[in-house]
C-alpha cells in the first residue's frame, strides 16, 4: 500500500480517494502513532534500561529514527522513484529541523515517557497539536484563532490539566515526566512551523527522511559517549519492538502523506483524535499496572474532542499536518 502513491500505480489511486478507505487509512495511521507509547514503555523494561539512564534512552531514540529514515529513503528511491538529493543551501535548515523535530523533541519525549505512565504520555502528547494552532495564529495571517479554535483549545487543555490531577484530583506533575512531555509538544510545534517553510523547496518525503537521519545521528552522537556497557540488552523481543517502532514511524508518515495528497487536509486531520485514544487504551492493555480510571477517561474524551474541534474543516497546510504525529 505504501508504494502505491501515484494514481497509476497498481490502481491504488481509487483506494486513496475512496472516502471509506481514506477513513480506514487515517485511523490506521493514528493507531500506529498511538501504539508507540506502550511499545516504548515495554521496550525500556525489555532492554533493561534504567529510567534515569539518559544516555541509553537517547541512543535508543537515535537508533529508532535512523532505521526509520532508511526505510523512508528506500521508499523515496524505490517506491516513488524520486531523488533524495537536496541542495547545499537547504542542508543547514534540514539540520535545524532535525535538531528540533527529532533530537530535542525525542530527548524530551523518550525521557518524559520514562517518568510517566503510557496513558498519561499518550494524552499529553496531543499538546503539540494545540501549540501548533496557537503559534500559527502569530505566524500566519490566514490561520488566525477564532471562537471555534479557542473553544477547542480550552477543551483540550482542560483535559490535559485533568490528566495531571490524579485519581483523587490531587495535582501530580513532575518536570522530568509530564513537564518533558509538554516540552516535547512545544518543540514539535515550533518544528512544524519551520517544516512548512522548508517544504516549499523540498518534497515532504525527502524532508522527513533527512530530518530523521540528521536528528537521529545527533541523538546517537550525544548519547553514545555516556553509554555504559550492557546498558541495553537486545533480546529477540527487544529487537522486534525496536524494528516495529521504526516501521510504525516510516509507515504512518508514508500512508498519511499518501491520503493527504488526494484529500482535503482539514477533513483528514480530524482523525488525529484517535492517536491519544488508541495510545491510552493500548497502554492500559499492554503495560502492567496501568488502568483507565474515571478522570483518565474524562481527560481522554476532552483532549480528543479538543483535537476534533480545532482541526475540523480547517485549512491546515498538508506539510504541517504530515509532521503533527511523528511518535
């Protein structure tokens, strides 16, 4: 399915414009992104990574996105038969984008997720979508806040506050956990704005592959010197989880761009609500000790509703939407 991006290839153009299949593919992408949360939490345990071992956590993130970048480069060359080359003047911008979207975002994301639950992480990750809406108001003259977006933002942020209130409504917040997850969303939003500008000169697939490659190499370079012997033990299960996490990033990005190519961005982006929903539910299902509580369910509903409201029938640039869910 990933290789059939052009209408003439394998007759998949009809599939990518069929509204029912488009919904299925959009929801599938959102579920893939949502599955990243339990996969990473289980990976930490399976690899034997200490939760305070930032070097090992950073290297793990670097390896994942290095593998994902290779998969997308293969897709570019073999699937859509486009050159992955970029001009020298664009490389500094791609490096900056890789620094923001991969290195910094996933430094905060991986370390934050290590110090909070998978369910909370899935819900908190949606803060990036709301930050994009806020920042876009000050950057783009044609993407201002209106009452609908404001209501969506209030709804979403209410859910985020509720998720940190704890089961007994006692505010539970740590910078290394919930704080890092929110910072991850903020960095992602800033990177999204930068990505929109660069995507005018670079094909979105090529841009995504390069940002993943450069950002992952920086993560590995930073984490490798402090990596202790046997800090990560790659069992067969751990290796499968790593390969899956790389696969989900490459596949979700590819499929998401494929449906955005032939459909209205505002109509497709509504289905982003399924990312925190699936992330929380899969975490409750696969992570020992995690269960959906009443306030967790209420927070999840508010965040999902907020995502739907701020995105419904909005004209968000396709290039920006492509990078709103790179979990």
